[in-house]
C-alpha cells in the first residue's frame, strides 16, 4: 500500500513543482520529517529544508537533525541558529499565550528571511488530517507555522493531508527514517520554552533540557510507551537538605500521559521505582534542582503541557 502512495505523491509533487523550487520548515518532528523526505524523493535538491534552532530544542536535537537529514538523507538543509534572537525577544515575557505568540512571530520572521533568499515558489507542509479536522477549540495558540503560505506568497503542497498519525509513522518507516524519528513522541512547536513556567532564559532552558532528557531516557529504559513523557521547570523554590546544610532549590514536575490523539489524556501509572530513579537522577545530575513532583492530573481538566 505504501509503495503506491509514495509513488503517487512523488509524481504529484514533481508535476506541481515542475522546474521550480520548494521550501519546507523541518522541525525534526514526525510529520515534517516524513513530508521532507517524501518531497526530497520527488524533487531532490530543489527542495530546501529550513531547520531553525530556536534555542528550545531537546538535548542533542540540532546535531541529530543535521546528521540525519543533512548527511544521511542528503537533503539540501539550511540550518539557522536563531536562538539568541528568540531569547532576546522573549526577555521579560512571562504570560503563556504571549510567549507562544512571540515565538510564532519570530519563527515566521526567521523563516521568511531564509525563504526569501531561496526564492521558492512552493511551500511543502506536513499537515496531517487531525490538524485541519479538529480546529482544537483554540485552547492554546498552536505554533505550526500557520499563515506562512499567504505571507510568503507561496503555493502550498500538503502531501500528508489525508493521513492520521499512525499512518504517518508507518510511512516514515517505509521511507527509511530512523525509528527515533518515526516513533517519537509529540513535541510542542514552542518547544522547551513552554516547559519553563515564567521567563525563558538560557539558564532555565538548560535545566529543563537536561531534565527532559533524563525523563525520556528512563521511560525508554523501562520500556514504557506513553503518548508523552517530559519535565517542566515550575519556577518554585523549595527547601531541602544537602549533607547537613539547608538547600533552597528549583522544583521540577514530571508528566507522563497516555492518550490516543492528544485531545484527552490520562496520567500514566508509572511504576514507583521508575519515578524514584527519575527523581534521583534529576536531583543528582542537575545541581539547581532539589525536588521532583509527579503530575497525576488527567486532561481534562489539565492540558498535557503546562502552558
Ligand atoms: P495540550 O497541552 O494542549 O497539548 O493538551 C496537546 C498536544 O499538543 C502538543 N502541543 C503542540 N503541538 N504545536 C504543536 O504542534 C504546539 O504549539 C503545541 N502545543 C502543544 C502537546 O505536546 C500535546 O501532545
């Protein structure tokens, strides 16, 4: 089935783009990765994949994406490190919606500049069926580069429009993507910026990046398969004891949820020894953190992310 789908989409993209050029915002997530590799099969180097480092990516992610797509898949990859710009624009911003808006705006500005230089006619997007079916009731302003095609005067190509997430994962496997990509957990567009509550600074992001990596590693080691597993820096300091000295340090919340589509979710009954290992590692490997809490709230009433 996938062979035929791939053949048809490759042909479609080839016909539509003709001798022209196309751009894609590659995030390293499942959807944009699959769309990029599919389009690359169709038009090769005339696909320009733009990968923006916002400063809010997971541990090792910029290196991983550059190696996988730039070297292994041979994509025409434009790597843009815009992290200083994002941190600068977010200075003093603490409101969750405001943070999302600033990140969305800066992302579009950065992408616009790069796409302008490439002088492309088409924009490939990894939109999948739920993205346009559920308009999500606008609980959070999601950052999925909406509005880009109009602003850039680009013609939109959405090869994955009719697929659901599990199908996109299958397709990714069929296209030879590494399992780390096709089976990965969802990660929000604004990235780790919405996993530090309050102001986003390089120091606070560094803490949460490390904590997220520990949570992901331990959940994987325990062979658990949640919808998502992550850590959040709460911005609350609590008292602890280190040796026989009083400590006053940051608190991290751990969230692990099961879900089918992200619309509703339940907190996962992670075995206690796994939780304790996570807490031990976070407090011993991250000197700024003195306490770890586990979030047992379902969605609703909470959302999956904290902001
Ligand atoms: P919430 O927090 O609204 O999240 O319960 C539902 C799912 O969506 C992910 N999420 C995002 N995905 N852009 C995305 O593509 C975003 O801005 C964004 N914000 C949240 C979240 O991780 C969860 O899987």
